[in-house]
């Protein structure tokens, strides 16, 4: 009896990571592609290894959301997405209710007072891209504003390729100057 | 020796030398009390399980980008499957072996944490550290019950406390890591069950230590302000901790770590409160914005209730004087309204009395450890007060010499007393 119960528990333990993978794969296969312009910083996770933390251009700006509380902790809202004329992702609006049509993601919004103005900050639900050991700092150096590359033309434009499906999002790739980050790192290693 | 005896049990039963009840009692006696080689095996199994598990975490944290995704996924699941297989085998074939149970559970707990980390890494799953530690805690939790392991319990409590800490730094002001209360409550039945089955084992001592530390530290992550209210709440909680051994009269459960953690907290706070600035509103109280008033009051009320109820079973100052720290601090709080200086004086006197109490206990029991503890408290109070004053270096030096001589004299005296007896 105890053994049977244990096998059930073990199955549940395995189900958690499998469910995480299933969720991810579903979005990767059925999701629409959005390109989020980004700038990375290089933190480290003691358990999960090295990654670049991404700050998206689409998060910038001031927002208004009907029914959003003025104070308190961050609130979960729906951020509606679209593509700008250059093909990059933009947030077109925020709502407390699930949008009836069009692509959207669950995002966090928090308001605070700046003088007499009420300002809202949007946080997209994806902000990290995992890299191989030692590549975080190099990626940051490659993409950060202010860095001069060999031609002296300044920082390279970078964006995250994100798949969006039923409010969930998965970061698929990180592109720098039109090429995947892994290609850049591969070239530097050679 | 015990294994040979256990192996012989069916034969002895068959020959009618012992009854089935006696056989069961002998089995229970040796099942959880590994001796000699058994204890060594338990130790090596536990350390081995932990080292292999931690090694797996380090290896996977590297991010093996050169391998294809399916291969990395398979690698992430292999340690978990191995851990499950070891525990399943141990439960089926060696249900009485503590070494297999503890070693297997320690390894599986590490493997589960590594698995979630690796899956997050391979699939770029988002989430902060608090979320990761919460998921790991929930996955490790069942191991406290099946197979019922001390090692898994310690890892679980460390993860749950880590979650509360990560939540404290990651969450906004309004949020509290409430889930940690659910996690700690979920560990409580396992703690009680282990107390009944193996209450006098070394493993249970460690379980008690981690429970006390985990509860004590996690509650701090609910509070935002550093004011007198928080200190009184901490005193109340520490006082409750030092009363835990009174909850199981007549049972030899190793709950001393609760007194250790509670006593250390009380001693630290008493030393802090021995300064006058502690009781003055322009000093310590400034950071108190009243955000945690509810939680602090709840702790103080709970502490007072438990203290008063405990007086039905124990006399004041019986066995150790730590629980009395709560009424003394509350009295000082009331006194401080009239005179902060008077409150500080009372705390200093309380500390001196505590020192004398342990010196006397040490001499009575012939314990150098207790006596030196008492001397250290007394000496430190005197030193701190002399540091406060503007006395010359010569006078301060003389005080140092006097305290040092006192230590040497008392130790020599106790050693002679021991020699005579």
C-alpha cells in the first residue's frame, strides 16, 4: 500500500517538469511570432546558471488601464500586442478583462505617484534568456548601448523572438543585428 | 551484530524461543538505532547522496548548449528517475534501512531541484528565484512522509526559508510570502510523526533545529519595520520556543534546539536592550512605521498566553530562565514610558542575574561549560557598560584584567572541586 502510494507521489513529481515542458512546446508550435526590441543586462542565477535579463522597449511609456487600482502591489492585466510598421512588437493597450480577439499576454502593472501624476509601469511576463557559462557578460558587451564595435558604429540592435499563444509567451531566440546570439558566440569562440 | 540478530529472528521464532510480539519489539529496537558500522553507513550514504545530488546541480547549471535539446531533457530526468528507483527499491527490499532511506531521499531532493532548474534553462521558462524555490519545496515535501526522511526534511525547510527570503526581497511592500506558512504547516505532521517514532535520535535533533530556525527566520520575512514592536514580537516567539520541551513531559524527545534558538535570540535582544538608546524614541523606534503592528501584537498575545499556560506545568525559572525573558521585557517596555534609563538598568540587572544563575548552575552540576557561559554573560555586561563610560584606558585595562582573573579563578576552583569529588 505504502509502495503504491509512493509510486503515485513519484509520478506526480515527474508530472511537474513534464507539464512545464508541455506548456512551453504548445506555445512554441501554435504561437504567433513577435519581435521585442531589447537591451540585456547580465545577472546570474545560482541554481539555473547564466542568463541575460532583458528589458524591452515595448514596456516603456505611460499606460492607462480601465479599473486598475491606483496603489498597492502589482496587478495582473492583459497586454494586447501588435506589430509596428518595422515589424517589432508593441503593446497597444491594457485591460483587466481577457481581450475578445487579437494576441495578448498576461503582464504585471504597478502604479506609483510621480509628483501629481500617476504613472504605470508594465512588466512583461518573460525577461530572461539562458546562455552557456561565460556568455552572459559577452552578450551584454555585444549589445549594450555605448559599446563601440570594430567599425565604430555603436551598439548593435537586438531583439527577442517571442512566441505568444493564449496569453502565454515563450522566448524562442535572441537576435543581435539580425543574427542569433548563438552564432555570435560561436564565432567568438573560434 | 544487530543485523545478525535480525537475521536470526525467524529461526528463533520458528523454534519457539521467542513470541511474535517479542520478535516485533526486537525488530523495532534495532531498526532505527544503527550502531557502529550501521551508523557509519548511514553517514556515508547521507553524505554520498548529498554530494552526488549537489554535483548534479553544478553540472547541469553549466548549460550544455552543445547537446541537442532532447538529450539535455533526458539528462535532466535521469537523476530524478535514478532517485525514484533507489527509494522504490529501498522501500520494497530494505524498508528498515535508514541509510538507504536517508541517502536516497537526499539525492532525490537535490535531483528534483536540478531537474526544475535544467528544464527552466533548456526551455527558457520564466520565473523569479522565489517561484523556483517554492516549486522545489513543493516537490520535496512528499519525501518527508514517503519514505519519511530527516535529510529531505532539512532540505525542505532550507528551501521553504529560502523562498520566504527571496519573496521578501522580490515582492513589493504590500505582499508577504504567505505560502511559507502553508509549507511549514505541511511539515508539522511529519515533525510530530518523527517525534513519536524517533524522537530521541540525532536526526530528530537536527529536524528540531531546522524547524526552529526555519520558523524563526521565515516570520522575520513577514515584517518590514525595525522597531520596538518587532523586538517584542521576537521576544515573545523566542520565549515560546524555549517552552517547547515542556510540551512533551515524560517523553525523551530531543527538542533542545528550540531552547538553543530561542535562548540565543533572547540573549542577543537582551544585550541590545541593555543600551539606553534602545528604549528612546529618537533612536531605535524611528524606523517603525506601524506596518507590522498586527503581526507583532499577534506574536506578543500568543507569547503571553503560552507563557501563562506554561506556569501550570512549570514553576517560574524552572530548568532554565529563558521563558521569563518575555515578562521582563514587557515590564521594561512599560517602565520605558516613564524612564528609558530605568528600563535599560533593569535589563542590565536581568543580564547579570542570568549570568549568576548559570555560574551557580555550573558549580552545582560540576559543569565547566555552564559556568563559563554564565561568566561570559556577566563579563560581557560589565565590559559593555565600561565601554559606554568615559573612563581612562588604565581603568578599562584594569577591568579587563579583573574579568580575566575571575574567569581563571572560577575555572580552577571548579576543576579542583571536580578533582576532590
